[in-house]
């Protein structure tokens, strides 16, 4: 049971990253880009 739980914890994170993760990465990229422009 523990093995299946470990797998389900890792695999969905990839699927979540496709949707929510991409938006978070875009925000991080934009924020870091704006920071580089300010400096």
C-alpha cells in the first residue's frame, strides 16, 4: 500500500504541473523578468 501511495503522490504532481504548474512557472518567469528589468 505504501508503494502505491508513493507513486500516486509523484505521478499526479506531473499532471498538476501541466495545468496549475505552468501558470505558476509563468508567474515566476514574469516576476523574475520584471526584477531583472528594474535592476
